[in-house]
C-alpha cells in the first residue's frame, strides 16, 4: 500500500500540538525541575521526526517551508545519541519552534 503523505503530516501536526500543550505556560525553571516533562517532550519530538522521515521526498520538495531535514535530524539525535540529548535544545524546540511549525503544517 503506498504511503499517504497527508497522514504523516497529520501525525506531525497532532504531535506538535500535543507537545505545545504538554509544555503549556511552564517556565524554564519548571521544565528543568520536571524530568517527566523533559522525557515526554523528547519522546514527542522523536515521534514528530519519525513521521517527518516517512514523508516522501517529492512531497517534501513541494513544501519547502517545512524544515524537513532539521526535524528528521532532531529525531536522529534523540534516537541514536540518546545519552547526550541536550535539555536546552529540547526546551528551545518545544518553546520556540513548534508553534511556528504548527502554523506551517496547518497551511499545507
């Protein structure tokens, strides 16, 4: 059965929204004090990257506003270098990058 890129993009959108909701209005200090939050966000970012990885190259080219390579690269970092995941990067992605990504995904 052929892949349906829209399904994976829909997963990306759902996952990004979950991560933003999970972080909520928490401060950096609250994030730093909550290991479960770090682990949850890390998992969601990994899953977001996995969904992006499944999107076909042609679809990615047709939607250049989505940072496909960076999203998949973050997934690879979390999966393959899991002992060295930087909480600062997880915080930055969740706090600064996901809301703009959601808007871009909604526009597809």
